[in-house]
C-alpha cells in the first residue's frame, strides 16, 4: 500500500482530545513556613486555615508521617467551618478514595459547597462532574455554567473545557470561533491540550480560516511540551506535506517520539514506516515489535498488520495459526482488512480448517464496509458458485461495486461478464470501457481483452495496430494468451483471431482445480498490506 493510502487511514487519529481524561487539580499548597508546633496549636484552637494547612501536611507527608486519614480529618474540621479550600480538598479525597472510601456523591456535595464559595478549582470540578455524569446525571448546561465561573477566574483547565463545549455544541449553541478564543486563553497559560486543539482548528478550518502552517506551529508547541497527540500530529504533517515540505524521515522521528510516550496510532505509524522502509531503513522485526505495542492497546489496524507479517513470514517465520489469531482480533473489532484477510484464510484453509461458508460471511462483512478486494472476491464466489449458489447477476453487482472504486480486478471481471452477456446484457462497448480502465492500471488480462476487442472490432473500431499494441503490453508481462495472439496475427495476417475469449479460460485465467481455491489463484494475499 502506498503512503497516501496509509495517510488517509491515519487521518482519523487527528481529533480533539475528550474531557474524560481530564483530572481535577490537586488541592493548592498550604503555608508551610510556620513551624509545625504552632500550626498544630492553631488548628487545635479551631483556626480553619491552620486546620487546612495541617491536613495538607498529612496528605503530603510534609513534616509529619504521610497519613491520608488524618488529612481527611483535618480537612473536614476546616471544611465544616466553611473554608472553601478545605471543602475542595475534602471533595478531592472522596473523589480519589484517599483516606476514605471513594464516594462520588460526597465528593460532588463538597465540590458544590467549595464552588459556591468561589473556589475556581471546585467550580471546574463540579462542572466536569455535570459534563461527564460523574456521580450525577449528565447536565451540559450546568457544566457550562460552572466552567464559565471557573474560566472567568483564569482557571486554564476550565478555559479549555469551555472551548471544548463551544466547539462541540454541548450545553451551548455551537460556536467554534468562541471555542477558539477560549482555547487560546488556556494555551497562553501553557496547556498542551489547548495548544493541540488550536492546531486542530487551524488544520480543519474550524472557527478560523484553514492554515496548515499555523496548525503545524501549534502542534509543535503541544509536542514540545511532551503531548503525545501533538507529537503524532507533527509527524502526520511531515508525512503528508501539510504546512511543511513532505519529509518521511522527519515524520518518522516525530512518530517515534509519540510512540515512546505510548501513543497507539504513533506506534502503528512507526511500525508501518519500518515495515515499508518509509523514512527509515526497512526492518520487519522492529516493525513487528511496534505493531505489537499498538495492538496491545487494541488498535485493529496494528492487529491486522501483525497477522500479515506472520502470514507472509516477514520478520518472523510463516505462522498461519498466529496470522489467523491476529486477523481475527482485527476482524472482531470490525476492521474491514482483518475481515477480508480472515475470509481468505478460511477459503484457503491456512491456519484453520477450510470453510467457504465462514469465508463468505467474513468476506461479506468486509465487502459491506466498502472493501474493494472483498467485493471482487464475493463477486467471484457468486460467479463460480464457490460456497454459495452461483448467481452471475449478483456477481455482476459485486464486481460493479469494486469497479466503481477503481479496482482493476473488479473492472476486468465485470468487463468479461459484459463480453459474455452473463448476469448482464451483452454489451461490447461496456466491456471495452471497463477493459480500458483496468488496462490503464496495468492489468495484463485487461490489456489482452482490449486488444482482442480491437482486433475483432467488438465495441470499438476494428484496428489491428492498436490490438497489437495492447497484445504487446500484455505479452511483455508474460501473459500466454497475448503471446499466442501476437503469433496468430503474424501467422494469419488480417484473418480473425481465434475466439478464445478475452482470457481463454474465464475471469481468472484458470479454473479451480479442486485442490486449490480460486482465491489462491488471485494471489489475494499480495493485496493484504497494512
């Protein structure tokens, strides 16, 4: 597969981060310059600031042995006196199960009290609970209200969250220009997720004019702060020449930085680069290691890629059992290539007992998702009655789906049905048109078929010179029928060529021998590249 196709596949990884991964800010530090004995004395006298400070010392082991239960006790004493900082800290302990059992309802009750006391961290936290249904029902409008209060006090995390709500129309009317403004406020405070979000909006022309150079600049700001998502985005920009000159080696270096931070799509990108020698020396063994890291995080494209390496003995010995296992992991997540590859293994009896019924089921799943090779293969099975009742009209419909995606095998197969008048009305003009499309992609069978039509004047003007040109192209690729056609023309002058049909023995050049499936003859596995 070419880099362009790979880039299209990875484009979906460039998206805004979701708030579910955000965390409540840790409680702010207390004044620890006062001698501990005085802090204890003031706390025992009921001073709420000292009680909070003593709780903070116990929570962090500053001057005392770390003890979350003691921290909770002192936070509670201060919180009960209305200290907003202590109320937030107590909520934080309940939310995180520190010194007490995790209790989101209690956490939210204390967050709310602190928020009503004007604590910006608490206002963000209760907004987050509303937005994500943390211990309460989702309420996006309520979330926006609290985010706005917190953001107005300069809380960067709330500014980012408010930008996200406006960008996605959650609790407010969608307005990406306003979203961009809030992202900028958070980004100016150094938030890497906001910097990435601004890059994304420039990248996609959301809330501003599309500007790939600006996008790259913001992605780099995020990446230089260690944001794995930003690092990956910079690599993607270099790989695809977005806002910068296309540079596979530079892309690889950024992908590697993101991969080392555990970013699954970056690990896949590194594996792909190593497998195909894109921006780095080809190394199947290293590719397999990075694919495995990504696959272990559940990425189906990486699972498929591992299956492919095992099926083809790249970086490892051929191991069909392992190939089937990895293909199945990808297929069961709905990955079309994994579904198609698993169908192939069932059809070929590789790593698993041959089962045309299951092959058809998995092939149908992949074809239904628009996988062109699967659509062609399904058409072939319908045409030839492999594992299913033969139906050339249904075969033609699947071939057409593949042909409409510029799949040369689908174009050739549908052309051949038009030539025969099988499953469709005989139409030499349509056959010539489809043969030409496949021939323009270098399909030797189609080159021969088109030459045959020109030689005989079927659907195109009779022209022996053009016929010979197409025969020569196919013959140069070693197609016996074309070599025979040239010999026949030389021997018989202007006489008609024998009616062998465009490929003599049908759509694939050979019929199933009974001990080998038609799919094997297609060399379908050669098309299964990650």
